């Protein structure tokens, strides 16, 4: 489904992957390539080294000794690539090498060595494998399943919150995927209901999974599979029925949003660990009640309630400290690390508040 022009205009500028992450992805991708082509590479190595040793010994026996063993190995390597040395031996059993080794080299190259080289230096053209390699460098990240309109907005909200995200989409639209990749988010084209797809996205290292496809049964299927792989994973689901969404939250501990409560920032905030209620509509605007704990290193520590409300355009409706709750904290009261704060505001404002409470 194409992205509306208005959304394209709001896309953040191109963000390249950090150099360290690209290097780790390249190392991971190279290792996968080596494993995939291990037999042709092993065959080539054994042929060159083994042939070099045999040729070196036979040359000494024939009275045509070489300077050293590395020279013999170099001659075998040249023969494999059909570039024999200039000095043709006189012994018949040494001459055999000059005819047999090029044939062996052609066979080995045909089995995959050439393809390995092409794939090694053209990683981006390999699509899915490269995205999986990039995803393998993420840790404590969020997995986003589904890249429709809602999925794109959730990805953009998470990107604005400076969260690491890996997306999974079975049938991605080219323009949409390009927009998501502009944010530095790898997109794995696969069926998320497969364990292999979730593992490729780094489920074992992830902290949350957001399921926002338009298929309730698929969302539930992926949620159950993710919980089976990693029981403690935090799940955020898109569910079209209000009562069903409530039941999932009560019985399974999922964070479920119904169709009437869908807002991309709310999905993003829920995935980052914020306890947020479903939005209510007031004069056409959506508002949610959210709860968060002030982090020890947060720059909010020491600020007053009035400063928080003015800076983030929210209303502080509760402040709990040492088990004591203040339902109407005064505007001059200062916030301390470890305080539990409940705020009322829009999803975007709450997401920004949570982002800066890090």
C-alpha cells in the first residue's frame, strides 16, 4: 500500500547505519557466506595445499627440486586458475599436474567459488541475507511485524524515539520499504509466523515485538510463537475488537490495542515499556493516561511539575514517592529519581516524554 504524500514529506532525513554496525554486519555476512560455500572453499584449499606438498616431494624425487614448499603451493594455485609456471618439467608425473590441476580448478570454480566472490562484494544485491546480517547486530531492540500504513507510522515513531527496530513484512511495497530503510531500519521479507523469521530478526535479543498486521489471527499466531521462543518477551498487538483486546490483556498479559484505539505513537510507547491506556477522544483529540518511573540518569530529575507540564504539554495527575501517592502534586514540587509519575496527554507528547526519560 503506497505511502500518502503527506507522510513522505514528514520522513526524517536519510540516516546511514553507524560504521561499527556496518562492519559487524559485514563480518557476520561473510561468515554466513563462508558457511554456505564451505565445501567448494574447502575443496579448493585442500587441492592447492595438498597438490603443492605432493608436487614438492615429487619434484625433489625427479631431480627438479623447487626452492621451498611455498613455491610449490604457488605453482598449484597458478595452475588451478589456468596460469601455469613458465618452466615446464621433464618428468612425466610432474607434467600430469599441468593438465589435471586446471580441470580441477574449473570444476571447483563452477561449484561456487566464483559465485561466492560475486556475493561477497555485492552484499546489498542479496537483499534478505544482508538485512538479516544487519539485524544480527541489534540488541535489546524492537521487532515490528507488518509494514502497512500503521506499521510505517509505528516505525517512524520508534525512529523518532531513537529506538533500534527490525521490521518483518512478507509482501513489502517497494516505496514503503525504501522509506523505512532510509531510517536505518532493516526490513526482512519473510513470514513472521515462521520461527526462522523471528530468529533472523533477533528475537532472542529483542525486548519487544509489535504486531500490527491487519490479520488478527496472524497477529495472535505470531504472538504465541514469539512467547514460545522467548516467554518473557513483551508483546504489543493490533486487535480489531475492543472486548477481545481487553481479554488478551487480562488473560495473557499482552498489550493489545483495538481498532478504535489505534495510534502509532501509542504502539511505539507501549513497546518501549510505558504503561499507557487506550486513547479517549475529547473534542476530536486523542488523549491517554500513561505511567512511567523517572530514571536515575534522566534530566527530569530536579525539575518541577510545572516545568514538566509546560515542556511536554502534558498534565501530571499523580506523583508517587516512597509508597505515598499525591493525586494533585503542586506545581512547585520537584521530581526525583525513582518517582512514579502519571501523566495525561497525547500519544506523541507521552512518547517524547518517555524518550527523554532515558
